[in-house]
């Protein structure tokens, strides 16, 4: 099949677009392509297409796919749904409409989302070690472009050498004999064929990299793909190179991969008798040695005994060692006759592990390819060169992951943001794995989507809609200010919550009620509500769960009624028995007493009741069509005596949050706080006036922003508490702070803030009177209502709530600033645990205020730095109308805030209202008005007069004993054990925690899978040296927990 481009066709004004055909991915399934200028517009496009499919069930799916690409341009925010099943397409569109950026690994079959990247893709060509007999059979059978490429190389091989490696590639010959390795003159040309065949497949799918990275002999295929060496010359190079090695290089040698660093490798080599050298540096902890077979075997045994990952690669000659250097005089003979014995000029970039850098066209051809055989491979440097050249998507051209573990470590060491993509896996039976990889790259790197098509009718399907329009608000220039082109960022707002009496509330018709008392602590209130409902004329019954068309009225316990607040909150919200039967047409009403402060005389929020009610609010986003309401009874009056007013309030229309106070019904509203230049009470001015600051979660995005701000405003010391102590990136950030503000001592201390002893030890080292503690530790866990588990909430709340208590006790005279989230006021999908744990922390801060402490809690909106959401949820929140906060703007708003619990955010108010209306919360925003002036960026934290190159005072302390992660070390250990068991395909209870991971059987691919799973679930980087370097399950668990 041919590969015409997937682009807008027939876009001449006044003419009907021609439908050339449905776009197909390489496995033959259609691709439904949606794109927009923003995440919210992408979600709208998904919802629109979903409606169209519902209203036009007779339209064939290929016609829909073809119409999408014929009538719509490719925009920055993109999604591809890869399926030929209507049900799967609808499910994917629903998921996309709800959350336009799906995290990697989310189980939505066929859905691929991304944002057009500023960088570029790069092909990575592996060398020997990636091969096996039959590695190209699947691609040769399923892909015409792969087959054509291989057959072309096969024909050249027969013409030039009289033989070909094609049979080995396709698995049709017998090559392994007597346990000896397959001859190098077969293996290396086969790898050459494989890599160029896969490169042709990627190009046919629309991915045309300009950067080509080669590893060892893979450089030859990379040079051909880059256009700097011709195809026939490339085949001559790889084959003659192999033949020269066969005929001239010493035999009886081997290679091995070691999962250790260069220092330990050198120490092992120093204790060998016989020849062996370091031959390959794939990354800091993935190395290869070459040498005499017995010596290499001894090194493998030695490493294995120490629990270090080691694997032999059967190669007969001592590749990339000084022994090869002795064959220098034979290089002209190896080369033989070439069509063009020099590098050809090309616009593409060839980067090789030979020198670890780009290969200029004027490089000596003979010398370079000899160096390629002799020099130790510096793939670590080659990766860095590709990243420096702008590569942010590294595509490995191999049947099975070979270099991906090393690539991940190189990217992390470079502090770069890049993604690694494989071409397939060894157990693939069709091209679905490859097609999925293609779709992932297309959504981020395609300029025009080149994919194959199948012909359909030339007419647009009936009623096919144009793309939904996106809204942008533009401002005219203000007097005295220069005009600004393009959209204007909404200003950062400081919001307060107020409670307003409803003078004439509108009542809805009576609805059946199921009165549910989960703890049995509200028998009197339940009975009174049943009596009041009968008088009101609405059906009501006591039950332990809601039935069809019933509103589940849940009587929520308070802190006084629970032994352990955190556990009680988690258990009640995770208990699905009472709300499982709630239908979309019905709803949930949480009834609390004193969960909110709706009157100045209120004693203060009840933490458990408030957190449970907030968790219910998240249900409204998780359960489409289910309206969730909250009614708070007067804590100063008898609950049962308020039953009549409560039944009336439960029928008030359009009000999601109500409170009964002094017999009146009050509604919650968000309002702009009264503007002031500088506030006088916490949290206003705290960071600007504090001299000695302690920040928990200090190496996170918020913690670093607070540290920079405090240092810029004259703080003498900033102590950052962090579970891990931070990595290289954090140290660089702190060094920048210290260079700009040398008078401020910045110290990083590893510390578990839930452990009083660890906190006391960490703060004792500060040596100064601490006047401000900023609690920025985060326990973010994204979890849908249907998947809640009480133990997860305990883990999520441990650092947030337990940490605040520990810090408050450790520093009794300091002012406390707790970082909460606007999700506690308006939570989104999957945020029940996050919102509830932040609400408990707010209640804790309020209790401290009542006890006389200076304490505040700030409900932050979305920061420009991804924070706890990371990329998985960032765009989903912006799609709801929440605008990311720039750190200077956010901190400037904090300085002028006026109340102890401000909401600091920036919003696209029309969009936010639309989203809030979808789950019945629009009334909260009634009193907010749209911006009438554009935002003026706040100045940055740079302070005039500071010496940028002054010596930096940055201390990283490692002797404070780190404690367990949020939720306890056991929780981290359980997660790690679960994913390790999955990677090894063994029962979790069979894993010995005191045996090295590699001794348990972990190979490099399983290590990659384990590392990815840990990053996705725990938001933590599992060090490669820990996986491959002999660490046990218990040691790795402790590393992550600390």
C-alpha cells in the first residue's frame, strides 16, 4: 500500500472537501484524529464527535475517520483513537471529553493523546546484542515497506557477496551449531537489515527524524538512514567489517553487560588475571566489558555473586578494545571498493557512539570506521549530544527493547525532558504494538500525519460538524501600556468563601429519599428526618443503600464520633455499599454538623465531617450525572430539631452547598477578597518578613518557589525538609538561589515529617530561632470514586495531616503556613483523596488558630510547575478553566491576601462555570465577575545588587535518618513488591526481601518495566544503580521511603 499524507484536503473556499480515504495505522485499523488549540477545545471536540456518533449510527466508521482529516487542520493539542470498534471509539471519546490528557498507561484502549513538542524525534540504531534468529519475520510478513527494504538489501548482498543474512533475519535457516555463536558476518548484516527495515516502517507512518544516533555497528545503519552513506556502501561496510573481524581478530573472546558504575567496574577489572577491558559505556550504570572468554565469565560470576546485574553477550572477538587497535594496518583492505568512500553531505545529523558526538561530513572515512570498531562505545555521550541537538523523542529501532534502560538513565542524568519509544516487543504477534508506538509519536511530533488510507465515498457523511470553535478573550492596550498581541492571561485572584442567606429559595418537586446512617450514630436525626419528610410529602425510608431514583441522604459522622479521624474518613468514603445503587437521575446529599464555618459564632470546622463532605464533592466529577450536595446543620443547635428545615433545604433547587444557621438557610458563594496592598494577618507577608524559614516538601516545585521568594526578601536561612533530599536537578536549582542571594544559607535535610524524632533531629541542626514553617508536603493520589481504598487515604493524608501536627509540636513558637489546594473547594475527577486530605489539614490549621497559634492555610490553584499532578493531570485541570499560576504572581497574591484560608487562583470564568454546571455547582460562582483588566506579571524574585557569581551557600545533609514515606515504609514496600512480582511473573509472597533484585531473576527489560511502574504509582524515580547494582527489595523500599 502507498502512504499518502493525512492532512486537510480540498480546503479551497466554497468547495466541498474531497474525502480521499480513512487514515490507517500500520496494523490496518483506522485512526480517528482530533486536535485543537487547547485542552478544553480538544475535550469539546471529543464530546462533539461522541454526539455525532450517537445521532448518526448508520455512518460507517471509516467515513468518520476520513471526514475528520479532510475537514480539520492539525492543531497543537492532539488525540488519536486507534480502533475499528464503535464501542471502543465511544469509550475513548468519553474519556477524552472528561480528561483531555490521559496519563501514560491509562487503560483506555486505542486512545493516544499529546501536545505538539518543540523538540524533534530521533532514531536510535542499536548494535550487536539486539539480535535473534527470526527477529524480522513478523515485520516482513505484515509490512510491505519493511519487506521492500529487506528484499532490496538482500538483492544487493547476493550481487556483491553471493550470500545474504535474510534467512537468519526471517528465521528460515539453521545457524546455531554446537552451541557456538552465530557467525558475525551473518549477525551484523542482519541487524543492519532489521534497523533499516524498521526505519522505513516509521517513515511510512509519517515520522521523519533528522537526528540519527548509532551504537557500535548500528552507526552504519544510522549513517545510511541519515543519507551520509549510500545503501550499498553501508552493506559493504557492515559485511566487510564483520568478515575482517572473522578473519583477523583474536578469537576465544566474549563480552558482558554489567549493571554497575565505572569505578566498581574498574575495581573488578583490576582483580582479573588475563585480558579484559571496559568496552561500552551505555549509561552511568549500564556498561560492557570485552575480553578473554574465561575472564569475562569470571567477571559475570563475580558480579552475580554480589547481586549485580550481569549478562554475557556471545561475541567471538574483543570488540571495542585495544586488541582491535593492533589491526590498524588492515583498514584499507577491509574497506575495499566503495561507490563513495567518503561521508556524503546531508541535512540530517549523524551522532555516533564512536566519539560520542556528531560526525562532520569532512571526517576521514577510513579512520572513522576503524575507530568505530576499536574505540570503546560512548553511547552515554551520544545520547547527550542528541538531547543537546533538540531530540525529545528517542525511537529505538529494534524488535525488542535493547537500549531503553540506558536511554532513560542518560535522560535523567542530563536533566532533560525526553521520551523513549520502542518499536515492538519480542512477543508481538501483529503490528498493533508498533501501531500504538506510532500513534504515541504522531500526537506529539507529526507536522502532517503521514499514514495509509483506504478509499471511501467522496462525500462528507450527512450532518458532519465543523470543528468546535475555541474562545479567546483579547484586550485592547491600556493607557500608558504597550499593546500586547494574542490572548491575555487572566489575572491571579484572591478569593474568599462567604455564606449568604437565601431569602426566597426555589424548591424542586419532592424526591424519594434514602436516609443512610453509616455509623449508626445518628438514630435520632434519622427518625426526625423521616417524620419531617412525611410532613413535607416526600417518600423517605431508612436504608443502608440508595435504590433507583432515590437521593442518598448520608448522615456524616464528625470527629467526636470517630476514634481515628484519618482512618474514619477513608473507610466511609471507600465504602461503596451505600452509594453503589445511586442512579444518574438521583444524587447524593451529605448531611454534616459543623463541617463549615458559616457564621462568626461557629466553633470551627469539624475535620472528619468536612473531609468526608469534600470527598463527596469529588464524587460529583467521578460519577457522570450524579448530583452531589452538601447540607451542614447548625453545630450549636440540636440536630434532630433542625430536621424540618433540613428536608426543605434538601429540596432547594440549584444550590450544591447549604448551611442552616439560626433557623435560616445559607448558601456558599465565592467572592473576590477585598483588595489590599499588603495584608496584616497570616498568610499575608509571611514569606517577606520571616528570617529563618523551614519548608517541608522543600525540594518540590512549591517548596523551591517559596525558598527563592524568602531568600529574595531577606531570609537569613531556609531549611528544606524532603524525604529524598532531592537529586541533581534540585541541587542546581538551590545553587541558583544561593548565587543570587548569597546572604541566605540554604540547607536540604532528608526527613520524614511524620516522624517526631526525625523532625526534631532535622530542626536541631538549623541552629536558629525558626519563625516560619511552610508545610508544602504533598500526598497526591489520583483515584476514581469506584476505586477508592481506605489504606490509600491513610497514605495520602499521612504527610499532609500527620506532618502538620508533627511540625506544629516541634516548633511551638513559629507561624505555620499550610499549602492546601483549590481542589478542596472544587475537586475534580479522581481527587477525592487529595481534596479530603487537604481539608483535614485546613481543619488542623483552624484548630491551631483557635488555640492561639498564628496559622493559615492557602488553597492554591494550579501552578505552572506541574506539582503533584505532573503531566498526567495538568491539562485536565486547565481544560476545566483553571489557568496555571506563575510563581511570582501567586506569591504576590499571597502577600496581599486578607483571610486565614484564601483561595489563590486564576480562572477562565466562563469555562469554569460551564464545567461547574455539569455537576451542579455553578451557583458557587454566581457572585464572581469576569476580569475587566489583563494581568500584569509580578516582578520575579531577582534582587538588584546581588552578585550572580558569589559563592553559593548550599548544604545537603545526609545524616538525618530518613523515615518511611507517606503512609509508612510498609506501604511503599507493598507497592514495590507488587510491581516486582508482576515484572517477574511470580507470586508476591515468594519474593525474599533480602535477596538482590537481579538474583531474583530481574533482567534489563523487567527493570525498565519496574522503574516505569514505580514512577507512575509513587511519583518517584527508582535509581538504576539500585536496580542493577545489587540492592535488595528491602533496601530499594527503604530508598524510596526515605
